[in-house]
C-alpha cells in the first residue's frame, strides 16, 4: 500500500528550485509563459514523484514548487500552508541569502518540522565541503539545524540519487497523514477548462471528499457538489488526507465571473458541517530570535492595536492585533504573546491552525502564530478569567495544537456549559479524540454529559444544589404560593445563571431531581400550596362572605384590606376557589356558575340579548354582570356582537 506525502520547495530566487524539481521528476513546474521567458518562478508549480521506501512500497509525493522572489511571498506562503516537509534549496555558489532566511522563518512559523537541505549548483562551487559547513552554521538555532545537507547538481545529476534516499528517510520518519474526519481543501488554483466547468486544486487536509458530496466554499458561503476528482491526472472516486487534489465542482462558478462568492485562491472547500466562519481569533503569536533576521525586520513594531496582514491556509486578510496590555504592549523578537486578531471580513479557521504575520506594508515577515480559539470574544478578551482560559490552552499543546482534553476542559471551565458541541468541530481533533477526552474528564469528575450539553461537573453540582435549596426555602417561607418565580430564582443564583442559555439548561436538568417548572414558577414536583395555619381561618371567613349572596358578592376592598386578608384572598384566587372578575370584583366559583347558567338559559330561550336583559335574568348588579360577561366571553361561552351577546358556536371536534 502506498503512502502520500506533500513536499514543498523553499529558497532564494535563482538557487535552482525548479531545476531540481525537473531533475527529480522530469516535470517542469514552471507552466506560465512569463515564467519561462523570465527564467523565474512566479506562480505555484506542481509535480509528482514516486519513491520506493525501505520495504519496497511506493511513496506518492506531491511536490509544490514555490517562487523565491521577495515580490511573490504571498504565493510562496500559499504553497507552504499545507506541506508535510520541505526541500530547502541553497545554491553552493551563492550561499545563504535574504529569501533563504525569510523562507526558513516562514516554514518555522507555519509549523513545518521536517526538511532535507539541497545544496544546489555544487558543480560550480570551488569547495563544496566548506559550503556545507557554512550552510550548517546558517541553520543553527532553527528546527532544521540537524537536517541532512545534500550537495547536488541539476545539470550533471550528481547527488540526485542520494537526495532521493534522504527524502525517503525523511518521509519514513514522518507520521502517517491524519484523518480527523474534517476535510478542508485550501484552494491554490481555480480555473475553468472548456466544457468542464469549475476546477479547483489544493492539498486536502484532515478528511475525505468523495464524488457527489455536497460542499461549500468558505468564507464565501457558496454551495455546490463534487462532480469529479483527480489525483496526479488520474480520476479517483475520493480524495483522502494529504492528497494533491483537483476537484471538478457543480453549481460553483469562478470568482472572476460572479464576484467574490465564486471559487478562487484563498477560499477553502469543505463540507457544510464545517463551514462556519468567524471574525475574531484568539491566538498565540511568536517572533523569532534568530540572529540572521535583518535589521529592518527587527525594527518593525508588532504592538497593541497595530494593523497586520495574516496569511492563513492560502488566504490573505487584514486584521487588527489586540494584546493584553496588562502584560505587554509590544511583541519583541524572541517573545511570544497571547493575542486577539480582529478581522473586518469573515475567516474560516480551526483551533490548531498556523498562520503568518506580515506588516501592514507586506514588506516584512515579522511573526507567526497558532489559533487557540476560533470564536474569540472581543468583550471578554481583557478579563482575567478569559486570559487564564487562553493561557491554559497555550500550555497544553502538541504538534496538532491544543490537546483534546484541554480543548474541552478549558471550554467547560470558562463557559460552564457547552450547549452547542459543534464548537468543538472547529479543532484539529477527531470526534473519537474529543469523545475520549470527554470520557476521561467525566471519569475524573471534571466534566459531565447532560441532555443539554457538556458542563463543568463541580460547578454544575453546586449551582443545582443551590437552586434546589432556593426552591425549598421559598416553599417554606411562602407555602401559599405555587413556587418561586423563574426570574426570582435566576436572580438568586446570581452570575452563575445570568446566561439564559445556562439557566434554562439548568432548569431542564433539575427535573431529574424532582424540580419542575409550571408557567412562571419553579417548584417541587407534586407540591400543593397551602395557607399557614394562622391565615386559614381568614380564608374560610372570605369564602363564607362570598357564599352569603353568591351573585352579589362584596368587593375585593370589602373582603381584604389587611396584609393577611390580601394573602388569603390571593391564595383562594390561585387555587380556583374564587374567580377574579376585574381589579375590584371577585366571585365564588358557585356564584360564577350560577350567573353562567342563567345567561346560557336566557339566550337559548330568547336569542341574542343585551347586557341589561342578562343582568335582570341573572338577578345581579351591573358592576358584577359586566365583568362576568367579559369573563364568559374569555371562557368561550358567549361572544359579543355590538350590544348583544350570543352563545358561541361549539368548535368542531377532530
């Protein structure tokens, strides 16, 4: 079974990158007429190389050849964004040059850790061994300090076989491509061959795309589907992680014909599940301390509220850099800092993604970084607890970004509840890794799965216990009420339940502990309100007064003026023993039933009737009859038509 590997080139202009690719593959990566005329690489070039590993199995290598000229750094970064290793090219007759240094820094900032160094034009060097020694010095204090250096000549073929062997050793030492089930294809080319439709190319990362799959361009949001897939000019049913891929799209045009919503370099092709964009990234940014960095680069400031250009996954964005000014206002060479990048346009990013920082004029590469949280909160960034959340993520990273357990743990500690688990989709971790992390955190008493999301277990238990105590205390203090009002309970829980999303999830969780919500009140399941013993005689007296003349009862003011009388009357109304007709009139249920019976009988016998006739028929007063009729209307017994009332027609039953 063959394995796949994406190899990028890097190095100064005219150091022989494209010539070396031709010597390795017999393919000229310079495809544009202007490139051939000027003898320099301008755009990205691509080639395919098949190698045999030590076991005799094939390695399919996709080569991305990048331009070396300083004017085409944007194209270089687009090519280097998704490579597994690099072929760093330095000419023996020229030595280490400015773009050699800048390309090395870019590779380090983007997290490339595997390299073979090709000392090209070795046939033109008077002392190749000395050239190797000098190059080794130039590589000190970099991740490539111990990488093999192979003198080669693309003209004579010297060293090419040795270079192939070193490439095999580098690839064998690399882990297999990761498949997290989260496919993303940063587009490095988009074109439309006659009769074919839109074709995009790129290196597929972290997942699989198949013919027929629905896809979406981000951040444009344009939806379509996959018509066909090719890998190295051969049609395949599916593209897999770390595969150079050409995808023929349906229902998506080129950006040149429909504006920014079409396919173009800088867009990312993914599936609808992973298409959410953001305009704020929480990141950690680092500046190299290498002594090779130029004086002009060292002088470029990278400070709070500065405007920068961000190169990410082949795209370029302007952003404003925000620092925690209580810690630092500038990031100097050799320093790192937690920061927030605020964009004026959407960007599609995952936690763990690497990016490059260039200055506002795009003349200097000044830093690199990694996304800690793709959905940053601008309002919270300067808060101490938010900085702690980000610091924990910085301290717990591996080659793929923040560890799975830390992603979940920091989120539940800060947010208290992950009610929308899709936020974890935007990480470089598979569903299996994240579920295993949640299992581990749950077994350690840190997180807890609930029907409403993943919660901070200790916090959740404390808040739930406090909520239960508040409900019980309210029942004890006011036994005549059906329960504590929802808003009162939320206020009593304070900041812990200030977020409605958390509070309503808590209410649903409390149902498992015998706490229920009915209307606007929260109470123990099965709770029956009852008056305190001292007030019960007062309630009995009120009922007696209402029953003395049921259809001509005393007013509310005549029944209840003292606090305990008002409390007793309110209880009787809630329990349904007394009906409140308006803010002045109440009536017993028996009295209301008597009036209803008289009204129905009269209308059935006489037809639609005026209020005065119905008052006479019921034998009550106008101050009782008018609100009683309004109540009968509301209950669906009668309906008003001008000055007349008629019986409301019964509704048909299903």
